[in-house]
C-alpha cells in the first residue's frame, strides 16, 4: 500500500456502511462506502475542529457579524500551522504539490480555486506552496480572490480568461463541479481546464468533467485492490466485500436494484431528522436519478 492509502485507513477517511444501510451522497445517489477525505488533515478530531470553525464563520458572515473577505486568511492561518506540525497532512499536501508540478505543470494554470467547505483544507495551502493566487468559491457561486499568501483578499469580477486549477477533496460524479465550482469560475470569465482531487471514487466523475472540457487528476482511485485491502485489514467482512465489488463494477445498476428490493430504505430516509439526508433524498426523487419514478 502507498503511504496515502495507509493514511486513508489510519485516519478512517473511508467508512463502510452497515448491511442494507447505504450512504446518501451529496449528489443524491447512494453507495456502500463513504469517504471523509478531510480526515487526512491529520485525524477526524482535528478535521472536525477546522470544519466547525469554517461552519461558524460562514454563519457569522450570513448574519452580518463577520467580514466575508477575512475568511480565506483565517482558514489559511490554520492550515499552514497544521501543515507545519502534522506529518500526515504534510505528507498528503506534498504529494499533491509534487503531482501538480509533474503532471499538470505550473505554466498551465494561473489560479488555484477551492469550493466551500472541504476543498479549502487542501486548496489554500497548495496555492501558498505553489505561489499561485487563490479563488475561494462559495456555494452561492460567489467568489473571492486572494494573493498566494492570503495577505490580501478582494472581490473580482473578471479573471480575463485565466486558466484555473480547481482543487477538491474528492470526486464522485462531479455534481459539485458542474453545478457550482465551474460555473462560478466561468461567471468570473475564467476557465477551469484541470481539477486535482485526492480521491476519485471512479464512478463517472472524470468522464463527466471531460464532457465540459475539464481534465481530472487524482492521487488515489478507488478500485477492487483498495476494497481487498479493507477486507484483509478487517474493515469489512466477506459479504460486504462482495457487495462492494458488485457496486464497484456497476454502481448505478447495483444501487438501483437495491432501491427496488428495499423500498423501505427511501421511506425511512424521508423520516430522517437529519437535514442533509433529507436534502439528498429529495434530490434523488425530484431529479429521478435512478429512473424509478419514486414519489413522496
């Protein structure tokens, strides 16, 4: 196993579902494993502290109690400190930096962008290390531009056709890219030609990005070797492994068949008190993602 793969298991950046309890993904699709890539910040606890900070800052900004332009620097101050003291995070960031230098090339982009919220664990520090200005993209498709060391941040209306490398924690079907991140950059007259993620779930995201002219790059690609390692290390049992491999071979049809065989899963999910779960169930039903014509 590569060191990053070791760290994925060590930090519990991958989680496997219980039998007949798949996870709801942001896209509205379901699947048997869930990645918390931001745990590669060092640990679940350290990652949660930063996530809570970002969430609180966004709430303060929304309520008019904090300046939106101060947020990129506040995040940068925390990630640079973590980079300098945590070996896992330091190693992961250095691997991303090296990959970008060798496989994308510093001359092939002028800006690095990262989207709310987990992309910021990785995009901010990489902008600094690669000495590229950073674009902080929010879910409302607004953005702020900072210089590489985040000493200045300003609103920008025109990137004048500049090439942008979008850095994200992971990619599934690239719905966040196509719905928010790429449109936000295009709105500023910029062009996302490359994306860099730590984990590619290998479920069509790379192909979907290619359709809109974005080349996708990843450090780790989910495959059966990774699942076998999880089995060998005792993270999943043989039955889970078999289902996970079936899902890997055909994620859409496997998930669709599960929903057909377990109609109670959607019914129970609609009763959830978790706002994120409800939003994802509604996305699946409203957009009829599996072509099942499900109703409320």
